[in-house]
C-alpha cells in the first residue's frame, strides 16, 4: 500500500518520522531546487485531485459501514 503522501521523489520527499536532520535536508533541497518544488507540487496536486475527493471519501465511508454490517450479520 503506498503511503498517503505518495512515493518518495514523485509526489513528496519522504523522511523518516522523528528525523529532524532528514527533514531539514529535504527542506533545504526544496529551497535550492525550484524545478523540483514545482514538479513535486504539481504531482502532489494531481494525486490529491484524483484520489482524495469528497465523493471518494463518502464512498469509502459507505463501504466501511457495509463491511461492518456484514461482519455483524445484520440484514436489511
């Protein structure tokens, strides 16, 4: 399962949780490379528009409820 933010180098610069030095390095890299910022920003925006809409969230929530109802054996 891909990370929520996407793949490292495609839609984000992934850093290990809690690693302040890695975060600082990634931010410095973005500050030094405007073309990288633009590319990651555009790719990230496309990812959000394609995968994180209200319609998708509603459909996912409805599916979770369906699965919970089925798991409990509740019938309509």
